[in-house]
């Protein structure tokens, strides 16, 4: 079969970089506060540099998000941006702004440019425009259907095309939302979105004569009126791969390492499985893995055209999953592993370890051994780097040589 697409993972922390590499991402995208949609990023310039060095040592690429819509005051600070880019040496820049595009072409003429989904590229004409301006890849808007993608692919065979396959959906066109900025002065384009489309709303009618507010009664399905389910193209991954995208992108600039690793693992294994035997490919096992992640439920988005009401969760913005992150392995010894908690654990809990490129290993905890002092406890909360020791003997024959730092685990809620 033809070359498989790149699997592109997000990294908002150095740990997410490490996890994405461990679980099989071909490339990673990251950004910096003030330069991109990363206002709440938990990583600084040196952290991104460390992540890039790790990725390059593992043979992976890193694309630096620089996809803000620049004001004049941003353009006045471009010397600092130039120094950061020179220091980081990314493999490509992801941009959305025409002025930024011109600046990059002048200052970094040999650096590949990817056009962000923020540019709302929905047609072959737009792809050709950006390619003529010097772009090597276009990230298509989430609103592009599979049929439209196939048409764009046919018209633009020599331009890199990237599509989102998994992650949060935005109610505004390709994420260009004013609600958060208008109501809370938190700019969505800078990564500070308050996600107001996830809020529950009461509709209030004001009588123009009396000035009295009167609440309009709604049923349970009328509260979360803008709450989209999360994008997940796994059920139709075979159709997506047949359309020949160059890159499959996972959303999640502010996601945890647990989310990044779990989603990367599911799509990595699914893509490789499809490559072995496309006609026998079954997405069901990988969907089962994804359903263990916290999500608002899943939708195919615009894959088949405009979504219907099933693409929204009108009842709640909470996760529908029955599982959550248990923790991550931080050290492996000959006789035990050190397991740092992401949620509280209790004696008797069953923890499921998500191995890269392998099956899940499960263990019921007969004790909790506090890693800080060796004491047995009945329960231990997450936070403050709380961790437990899990002896090798507890695993019996299930001990795996794939246990390593940044191997993730989940548990039933």
C-alpha cells in the first residue's frame, strides 16, 4: 500500500513530549505562550528545546505552533520571536496569519511552513494559494468532509495535507471564537479560551415593560446548547487512510500525558494494524481503548457533511467515561516499579497499565506502599508527587519488560 500518514501528537509539557515519543508519534507539535494558541502552556522555551532534542534523538520531528493572528504590537516583538526560533530549531512552523507568513519567508526562507487550521482552509483554491505563498503543508479546517478532502487531494497532489482525527471540537468555525474574548477577555486564538460552549445556560426572558427577568423553563436536553462531543475518526479510519492524507493530527495542546499517550497508542496501533491487512481492519478494539479516556462522547464531526444533533451532548459537559488516569511509572527497578499517582488509589483497586505496542497489564493492589516512607496505607491521594511502590512479585507472570518511565495506567472510577 501507499506510504502511511504521519501521526502527529500534541505536547504542552516536557512529559507529554516524552510520552508521545514512547507511544509511537511520528511527529510532535508544540508552542509557546504569546507566540501561538498556548497562553496556558505549562512549558517554557527551555522545556520546548529539551523536548525537541529528545524528539530528534528518537528520529521524530517537531513543529512549532506560531499561529496567532498578529497585531502591530506582536509584529513589534518579532526580534524576540526570531531569537526563540533560532534557539529551538524546529522542523517546521505552523502559522495562520498572512503577515506572519511574509515575516517567516523573509527571516527563515528555508524553514518549512504549515498553515494552521485557524486559516480555515476548506478548498483546493485555498490550498493552492498558500502553496504559492511558500507553504509546504496545509492543515485543513475541521469543517471539511471526507468527500471534499478527496477532491482537494486530487487537485493538490503535491501539497502536504493534514487533518484532525481526534480531540475537542469547537463551536466556532475552525476555532475562531469570540465568546471567551468578549465575555471574559480571554483570547481563544492565544490558547486562553474559557470553553464557554461547554457551560450550562439558562435562557432568561426580560419583560420590556416591567423589567422583570423571567426564566424560560427548559427540559434536560436544553441546557448545554453548544456542547459538542469530541471528534473521533477511529470508526472510519480505513476511509480516512484511503483518502491519502499526509498527516493525522491529534488535538490536545493542554492535555495530560495520560491523554496524549493513550490516544497516540490507539491510533499508532490502529494505523499499523491497517497497514498489515487493510481488508481485515477492525477499529473496534481501538475504540474500546479510546472510550476509557475522559471525553464528552464522540462524533465524526463533519466527515460525512454537516453534523446532526447526535454530534452534541445536550445533557452534560462532564466526561462520559467510567475510567480515569491512575498514574504513571516514574522508575523501574529490578524488584519493583515506582508509580506516581494522578488520582487517589485505595487498597483493592485494579490498575491497568497501558503498554506501548502491547497488551494491557492489570493488577489488583493488595497493599499500598508509600514510596516516600515505605509505610503501608489504606489509601493515598494524588498530588505532591505522591507515589507507591509496586513489587515485581505482585505481577507474577504479568511482569513486562516494557515497563518503563512514562508508561501510563488507568482505573475504574
